[in-house]
């Protein structure tokens, strides 16, 4: 089965979420992981979370059909005395929904005073959407490559990293 078909099954999502919980517990992360309940999204960290929450994105329709629910996981970690906000998401592959959810994400992060890292599988989010929604908020591109989406045998992967440094995060390299 293709990856996109695999995750349409609630049983497969639960199996994947169980695996993520086992990895988190087995690695001694205890509560240093968060899983989005309706998707197979997660953040696992060696750093203790000061806070963690799950933010549902508004539903979206494409061709008259409601697409799969999407969400953003947010954690705050303290490194060298600095609180850093870390967001992760997987936006929809329908271009109009991906654009709407990118706008929603920008509205979520715009009032965050912390240095911020956003990682995601953005699928069809174009550089124009970054320029329109995240760049005006002070985010820089550490990695953004969505051109492989949809090719045969392409596994799901994190294709984008955006950073708002506030003088605390340097991008040394990325792929």
C-alpha cells in the first residue's frame, strides 16, 4: 500500500502512534514527546518539555469534500536558559487547503515571543506562501524542498524547516 493509503486507516494510525509512544518511552523520553491524535505527527526530544499542546487546524474542503483533519504540535524547551518554541505539522496535499493551513499556522506563531522553529511536511506549500505568511514574521528558511512530493516510491519526510531566531538560533547547515 502506498503511504497515503496506509494512513487513511484509523487502525494503521493507532499502530503508528503506538510505535511512536514505544520509541519515546524506550528512549527514556517519558513525557518528552507529543503525538497528534488525528494524524501521525509527533515531536520526540531529548530535552524536557516546559509545555506541550496540540492545536487543531480548521477543517478545509477540496472539490467539495472535507479533507483529513490537520493539526500543529507545539512544545517549549529550555536550552541554555532560553525558552524555544518548536512547532511541527503536516499540511494537506490539496493546494488550496495547504495554503489556508499555512495562513492558519502563521496566525498561531505570530504572537509567540520565543525563538521559534517550525518543522513540517508541507507538501504543496510553495515558496510564495512562505514569502506571504512566514517571512513577514521574521522567519528564515533553513530547509524547504517540496518538489519530490507525489513521485512514485517517495516516502513521507520532513521537507521544511523555518526559524525565527530572536538572536538565539544560528543555521549552520541543512539538507
